[in-house]
C-alpha cells in the first residue's frame, strides 16, 4: 500500500513539473510575441535638446572648419561621432562595475553589446508657426479663396524673412540606436532630481552645455520634425 502511495506521489510531482515547464515556456513565447508586436521606434530612441548655447558653440568652434557644408549635415555627423564616444565610455564603466548580488534574475552589469552605435539622428525644428500658415494657405486653396491665398503667402514670406535663423536651427535631436542596449546606456544620462525637485548637474558636458538625454515621445501621431517647442 505504501509503495502505491509513493508511486502516485512521484507521478503527481512529474505531472506538476511538466505543467510548470509548459506554462513557463508558453509564457516566454507569449512575451516574445508581445515584444515583437508592440516594438516601436521609441523603444530605441532618446531625445536630446539642442540648446542655443550648444548650437552657437558648434557654429563658432566646429562648423567654422567646414563653412561651405550644410550645417544640419555636419552637426548630425558631429553629434553621432562624439556622442558614440561618450556612450561607449559609459558602456565600459557599466561593464567594469563590480557585479552585485543578482536581484529578480537580472545582472546589473550585464550588457549584450560590445559598443554603442547610433543608427540615425532626426532633427526637430521650431517651425510651428510656419506650419500653421501653410495649413491656412491650403485651406484657402481648397475653398478657392484666392485673395486669402495671396495674403497668406505674403505672411509666409514675411515670417520666413524675419525668422530665418530660428527656422533653420535644430532645437532637438531624436537619436535612434541600433540595439536596445544602446538606449539603456544612454538612459544613464537622464536628468536626476534631488528631494526638492531641483535638477542636479549632468555627468558630462557636450557642446559646451550639459549632456541630458530623455526618452523620446512616440512618433505614432506626431512627426518628430514638426513638433511644437516652447522655450525652456
């Protein structure tokens, strides 16, 4: 009788372990499927404000070596090259950290990448008012109000002439990484705030100003380049 109970107990344990294995495997597959279905550009992208101080420093100390090249093209190359240097230095620091006790199955110092690589950078411009005027012109064209079209075109030309320097200056950079771990490294430069809510100084200086990276908004309903910006 005792042997029958023991056999039944072993059988129940085997059934239980088989169920756990199946459940765990099924959950992992569902998680991978969910990740693949919900992946977005924002999962690989960080945002960096290009302050006027940054832009002026770039024009005066960097772009002067290539005065005939488009500013945006050279600025994009400069940010990509030099930000990768800063991020790879941070990656080394993370990898060289003493390994702490694992919590919740994660190793704090573990990174799957050997280097941080930026896939692309998209600039945003402070062109909200210009876009509004262009929309107005389009509406008047559809309504065949050609006197209003001419009036709006005049406003557009006047606005462009008066604000050309502000219109061509990038105010934000959306930096997309080749690997998600690249973004995780970049998150080390997110702003920190003290108990009183005051932002603490950044770890690094980039283009003569604080290097601060934040998570990018999703571009699902907003084109990054055409977002509206207000002075900080």
